[in-house]
């Protein structure tokens, strides 16, 4: 078990914190893309030993020796264990307790697998193909760059030096301390890092431009972009410069480094990575082109920047003890990213969007029979990637939002400050967070929240009511909810924070309590017969609500009049269709409710959820031909009124969310085969293609999708050429997404072949194939390709990306 490394260190060394000196020299010749390195680790040996074990994989260890303080170096022989990704260092005589230095000289390949120390291909301003060198160490890939104890609990300070070509930018976690010119190379030595985990170490070498600013509390912020694109870094710079002091104020803990760099990498597997002081991003997730970036993408970039910068405290300053507690990093950052974006851009209405982006997605995945608990025991490194999923991120964020509501913002902030200051530069487990928040709020945080992190799934709260005079008696019961099976035999119980609101004031909870038993009766006084009762106002609770038909009917007038706020209208709609999906309500109830919404609804987030359910139902009817056409006609009728209101063209000074809504509605009409919409899309595409009138970025995806739906070979080839010539990753992304909606099997196969070609970066191939798998025509082709070429795909991408080829939720 890999976690044995940290326990190994505890037994043999004074503590798990030591000084590590790393020198790296990437060789960026196009024919010999390798690196050389030297590592020196300062340790204190507690017990005599003739063996030392470290993590190392894909490294050529040229020489290894241990030198005790004031003593003579002792060389080691090395035994590599590929399966365990370790190197066993054996010494001729036992090393007695002492202070000493462990020295390694090694080399390795700058791989093309987007992990460890790897190469990234880019085109220079002169048009020459060149390579840069980039690190990506999370979760366990520092060991591919240098020998180390590669676990989050084994922290150290790092002195890093780089020898690079004189004309290349070289960056690491800390600022440069000294620079020495050596012919056509430079030796850069960086300042010592704070105590940190290996997975947060970062190095980037390449050619970049940058824009910079300084936060009001003195932290230098730079955004590095490809050469010639520094203007595209200005939005991220604005966000970062404001977010850093916002987090400092909110946490009441100062950012401990003197600088923070954000850099766009051409080849990057993840969306972004929170390396301390040097945050790496896929270009799609950092760069904003004012003429070609959509409103939705710009919003996502703000959230991504906020997410990674939150990690500088929550993950970097305080790190999870082991990967079992990954959700502490990702769930929390996913929650506070919305907090900071709401602070900067209140017009985004981001907390309403949070429900569709995180709560609904978390509920959907956790409703599967084969879901998993937030906390999952990790026994081997190969298991770690499996928990970087919607449960860790979105369910984690959702239950933190639920907890934030349960204890209140003031006590939440106090608890977070206590947690960060108590564990700074160290490690923590989930129980440490609960203890801090329980101390600050004096509420049973641990007792309540443990039921949400230690077991899979969530409850459905079934509620019925009975009027007794001027009082209402509610009966609430809980059981585990599953989208595809009856869980009546599942004994799981949760401690559920329940809130209720009534017609008297729908914006305010009238009752708050914790449901811990299978069934509970609650009485509401001073309520008239016919007045509504709403469970879970604000959709803060991570659970489904199943109303009796009578209670649901009482809510409908408040929906049509918009007496209920958008979050409640959204929550009711999503709960009803989830009940339909699970077989707890008749489909007609859901369709009847959706028709009601279509007459009055104008909120973007509610419509986004409605469109999502239309897509799911449409996919279902792919397997029921007799229902397909009637359903599409129904869906078009639902969409017609809002589409006529919004039209095709943006109105001056329209709201941020109306801009988002227009694109979403047009795309749904294309999906529902609306002839008028598809005809208009093709007309606009033709004008865009010939340069008569360039399409606004917000409309390109639905227009490309309309054009490709019934495309012939010439249109497909035209799109391929557009992809090849696009200078913005975002444009390539939307073209590849639209390709997934072609219906011609021959063209879909060509799209798969295109995805596997050198025209598509390795990081994007899995997305192109997964987009193809969206359609009935494409899913079988994608599956056949994946199974036929499984080993090739496995070698090229790894297990989890291969699985994402056949399952990807595109939000």
C-alpha cells in the first residue's frame, strides 16, 4: 500500500519535513527530448538501517549515495520495483542514527503522456515547431521527475534550480533568487519554498508573454500566455488580482508566498492545477479573446481561476493527510469559487447557477446504484484517479454549502480560520474540519456531517400534509434515493437539515430542524387551507423531495406567479423529473409541470435545467421511435415562447444571464429539429463562412451544431479545416463538440479517425470521441473503436480518460 511511504518515514526519520534540493536540466532538442537531474535530501535517521525506500519510476538512477554529517559518502545499490513505483537503496553497512544527506544523480525522458516532467509542443512566432517542458505531479507523478517520498503527508521545503536555454522563460513555485549565464544557457536558482507536498512542486520552461499586476496586499500576480497573446490574459489577471485579497480577508490568513503565476499550457491533461505559486492551466481555461470567447466560457474561466486560487490556502497551506480526504481540497474549492465570483460579478447570479452546476450534477451521479461515498479508502496509487469525480467535487461542494447554511456564515468563517491556522503547513483529515466548525458554531457538525461523507447516496424526503383547523400537520420520511432501483431494503439513514417555507414568506425559512429518524411529524401553525408549504427553500439541502400530488398542486400558482424564487422553482422541477425517472411519479406529471413553466419562466438557470431534461428525454426516445416525433413536437412547443422573446440577436445592455439563455434555447431548438431555427442557423453560418457577417461567439456552438446535424462530406471537411486553422483552443473545442451530433455513420467514423490524428492534441482526443458518443448513431461507433483499439488507447491516455470516452457530462 503506497501510504506506507509516509509511515515508513515516520519510523525512520525525526519528522516528515526535510529540505530537498532539486536541480533539473531539460534538453529541448527536437530529436533528444530528455532531462538530467540531481536531488539532495537532508534527513535525520532515527534508527539504524541498511535500506532506504523512496518513490521513483521511469528514472535512470545513475548514482545514489548517503553522506552522514561530517562522515564519508556511502554508495548504494538500487533495486527498482516498477509495480510499487519504488526504489530500494541498499547499503553495505547499516547507517547509524545521524543527520545526513541522500544524493541522487539521474536522467529521464520528457514524456508525451502529460504527467510527471513532460514535453509540450507549440509553434513559435516564426512558425517553427518547438517543445517546452512542463510538470504535472498530482496525484503521484513527482516520482517521475525526481526520487522522493511522494505522498501528501511527507512535506518538505524545496530549493529548485533550472538550467535552461538562454531564450526560454523558466518558472517554478518561488521567485528567482539568482541567475548565472553559462554560454547559451542560464542557471536559475529559485527561493526556498514553504513546507509543502511533492505534488505541488512545479516547473515550466518555454516561450511566453505575460501581463502583471500587484494585489492591494502586495502579492505580484502574473498571467503567462503564448507569445503574442498577452491581451488574452487580462481577464484572468483581473480576476486573480481581486480574488487573492478577497480570500485573505475571508480566511483571515495571509497568502504566504510573494508571487502567484498563472500560465496557459498548450498540452495539459486537466483543466488546471493548483501548484503553489505557479498555477498551470489548459489554454481553454485561462485565455479570453474578446471577439471569440463566449460569455459562458468567460464565466467558467472566472470560476476556474477562483477554484485554483482557493487551493493556495485549502489544499496547499493545509493539505489532506491522504487521498481518502481528497474532497477536502476539491469540494471546498468548488464551493468557494462561487463565493469569490459572486463577490466580483454579482450580475452572473452564480449561486443560482451553482445548483445546476454542482448540486444537480452531484445528485444525478450519487443517485446511481454504484455510486461511492465521499470518503473512499485508497489502498493503491492506481485507485487515486478514480475519485477525481463529481462526488468529490460537486457532492463535496454541495454538502459544504448545506453546512454553511446550517451553521451560518459568521461561524463558518470562524471555523475555517481555526482550521487553517491550526493545521497550516501540515496535514488534516475530514474530522479536523468538523472539529473546527463544531467549535466555532457549537452545533453538532461532526454528528450531522459524518452521515454525508461516510456513506454513498442521499435520501429522498417524502412529504404529505393534513390540514387541522388553522394548522398543517406534515409527515416527513426518509430513505435512500436511487434513480434506477427501489432501495426499500437499504437501511441507510442521514441526519438531514430540513427547512420549510410557506406562502406567508417564500423567501424565508419558517421552520428548521434535523430529521434523523425514518419518519417525523411536524406541525405548522397559522396556515390556511390551500396555502403551500415548500420543503428545502433555496435548495440548500442535498436531497430529493417527493411531494404528495395535493402539495405539488398547491405550489403551482406560486410557480406561475413567480412568488417562489428561482432556486425554488428550479428545485421543484428537478425533483419532479427525478421522481419520474425513478418511477415514483407518472411521466405526465412532469410534462404537465414543464408546460406550466414554459408559459411564465424567464430565469436562465431554471431553463437550463428544463433543457437538460428535454435532452435526457430525447435520448430516451431514441429507443422508442413511435414516441420520438410527438415528444419533439411537445418540446418545441415548450421552447417556442421563450425563443420568440429572446430572438437571435443580443439587445444592448441585456443581462449576462439572458445572453447565456439565448444560446441555450437556440441549441435546444436545434436538438429538437426545429426547421425554422436550423434554416436560420445555416443562413448565419454561410454569412460567417464567407466573411459577410461574423457569428458572435455565443452563437457559434448552436449554429455549428445545426450545420453539422445533416452535414455531407464537404461540410464536414470544411469544419475540419476550420479546426486546423483555429488559433483559439475554445474554437476547436466547440467545433469538435458539434461534430458529435452528425448523423451520417461514415462521417462519424471520419470524426473518430480525425480525433486520433496528429491534428488533435492528445489532451483533446478523448473529448472529441466522447462528444461523438452523445448520439445514438455515434455511441456504438465510439464503443466499437474503443474496444477494438483498447490497448492503444490505454497506452496513450490511461484508464480513466478512456472511460470518459464513453461517459462525459458536458456542462
